[in-house]
C-alpha cells in the first residue's frame, strides 16, 4: 500500500490518509502518520525532528491528524515536546555522578 501520492513524493492529503489509516495495521498506521508528520516537524525543529515526531506519534491518532491539519496546533505541540526534552536533559545532567560528588560536603562521610 503506497503511503505517498505517486510521482510527487508529497504526503497524502488528510482525507486520503484518514481512509488509508482505517484499512491499515497499527504498524502501518504509525508509519503513515510518521511519514506525513516528520517533514512538518522538521520545518519547525530540524535538530530534534525524529525524537519530537516519535513523541507526537504516541498521541491518539485523531490528535495527530489534527496536528497535520493545523499548523498552529502542531507548532504548540512541538514547543511542548521540546520543553519536555529540555527538562529531561536538565534533570539527567543534574543527576550525573559528577554533580552528585560535587554536591557532597567534606563532613558528610567523615568518620569521627
């Protein structure tokens, strides 16, 4: 089943995509949505496009279709996903062993 229009290499129009999704397996559905979503996300956030697209694909299918139809909704969700990624990265950095060692007081582990 082709996921893109023949000849142009463009994502399917939303109504055609919705019809194709109804007849596809869950794996095919994710692929079709991802192929349509990724180029739009990449225009907004090139560096993290794959990760953000994966995050958005975790949403309900109807929500993802809405993002494909609404550039403003997509922009807001991409910004939200980027904030989550930044937050997780900051948390992981704060929990690094070097930071934990640096925060120890000299008196914390001294035996009297």
